[in-house]
C-alpha cells in the first residue's frame, strides 16, 4: 500500500467507523458465566506472520485451535499480515466494510489507530472479567491499551521490549569490558570489532526490515528531547530526527560497521548473522531471538543488554532519556465491534492469555508473557536485561494518527534504500523526504485532532 492512499483512506475510516459504531453493539453478546457454546461456529483471528518461526507458528495455530475447539466447540480461522502497511490496511478496510476478523492481534503502536476508529470494543468490567480480569496482566503492559484506564481496547498478549544482544567473546577480544550505553560509544565499539577481511562487523541490523528501522529514529529523537508528537504538532522535520537518520544510515555509509549486504536484510537475516558469530551486536532485537541463539554458534557466548539511552552526540542520558530505552512494545488483542461472536472472541483471548499458554508461547517464540503470574515464574537469567528494559520503555504517542506517522518514518528509510545501496544518502534528498513525511504526517495528525 502506498502511503498516500493510506492517508486518504484514514480520513474515510473515522467517519465510517462512527456509522458502524452507531449500528453495532458494544461489549459482549452473552453472559460472563459458564463455558461458551460455539458448536458449529468459526472465529476469525488476524495476526502478524512470524517469518522467523514460520513452521512453529503454523503448529501453534493448529494446537491452539484444537484446544479452543475442545473448550468451546468452535473452530478458528487464522489470517496473517506481513508488514506494518498490510496491518494498517487490514484495520482500515475492515472498519470501512464493517466485516472481517473477529479478533485482531496488533502491534502495540497500532492500538491507538484501532482505538481511534471506534470500531473495536471498549472494554467494560464484564469484558475484562471474561479474560481473567485486569489483575491477570502485567500492569506495565496495559500502558498502551487505551488513552486512559477507563477507556481501553487492547488486551495485552505478549511483551516485546527491544534490546541489543552482544557477543561476549568479540567484545572481550576487542578490549571492551562492558556494552555501550550511548550511541556514540556504540559506534566506537563497533569499529573496534569490525574486520571486513573475516566478514565480521560490529553491528547486525536489517535496513529493509518491515518493522524495525523507524524504531531507531524514534529512540534517538525522543532521547534528544523531541517527542515527535507535541500536542497537535508533528516534529519530523526537527534537526534531532535528521541527526537520527544520519546516525542510523551512517553505520552503513560512513562508519562501515555493518555488513554491506544488510541494506537488503530483514531482522531475521540480522539474527542469522549474529547467530553465526559474525557480529558484535545484534541491534533492535527482542527475547524472540533467544530460541534461535540458544541453538546457534553463539549459544552460551551472548547476552542481552539495554540499548543506548543517550542521544547521538550526548555522553549521558538527558531529561527522561533513560526511560526511553525501547518503545512500549508487544502485541495487544482487540475485538471488532462488528463481530457477532464477541463471547467466543473473549473465550479465545482468555485461553491464549492464561498462565500455561503464555509460558508455552514464551518457550516456543521467546516473547515475554503479558500474564503477570507467567512473567514472575520465568527463571532464565538471560532474560533479566529484557525485563529491565521493559521497565524503561516509553509508550509511543496515543493518537489515531500514529499509524500513519510510523509509516511516514518507515517510508524515509524505504525511499533511501537505493541510495544506501550505492553507499551514501544525499543530504538534500534526506531533507526532502523528511519534509514530505512531515507534511503527510501532520495532515493525518490534524484529522485525528478534530
């Protein structure tokens, strides 16, 4: 989906959603007591495709569907989206048409967009009870479920704070005694570990990943004191944003501390490079990399660490930068207001957020549980830095425009890929792309602010 068409459709979504809300129900369609009888029915669930663990995800679909069938008598049909663009498109088209999946599993940053459409259930106390109550969940994970505690649509499914993994042997060989805590220090350490002759580079990251590049820009900008959204004003054309892109692109073009092939990499390629022992740091990863790394050449030789919290050019965190180590990240599940099967939808969410199922999901995919008891029961010390980062995570702005703003940030990288492949990004070209992103993002923010 082109960004321009996304922006145009977004204007339609809000008005269409209002009409849908007027004719649709709210909350659930049945009582909260007893098992749900879904015999002969089918629940439709939309979730992101897991390219890193494709076979495992397909098996999980099969297994959870069997458990759901045993509990309710109903079948589940899983649908998947493959990118942030696809994710936003599915939300928008379903809202406009008033039909589609009953349950959506969304990245936390898309929860504000979904909430703003008013086409998803704003959870009542009864709805929360049907999924085990609010106390079932790690309270920090509720931080982006809605605009406030009384108006929430997103039910936490998994927590996925972003960290970096580091190769302890490569750091030691370069004379580095501890992971970098500033972006400038990271660059310096990466240079010490880079040896193109052996195919070893200081950093592993994927510039062509469908989700991650904008998160670097968000982190560096926010750490520099620019929240990106300041009330009704978007600040993508701020010098801090340009500096962030220059730093991020510079790892490839100027510092040459990443594999030149990374211009075409997704996150899974970066994980593979780090797993082979050919990178000092794996950037913008999550605990979902753990199952792969524990079966790789770096098993027992790696650890996780919080990513830098001092903006480029800063020697220490300023202001609230220390609490912006990661976006407040993970997956929320929301229930479509047009769904005729809300009780089944909540029964499904109750199943997948139970302690046992959350621990099973963590074992397979590595993501931290959103279930509070499941999270407390994890005893793997490797995950402690990830849990620490979760406490230092900052929510992205809760505005219905954030989906478009996120894609605008992403689009700057997408448009710069050909330049990156040639070895440099022209300063004027970057400025033009940022100005275009600012214009389109501000237009979306203006619509959302009305």
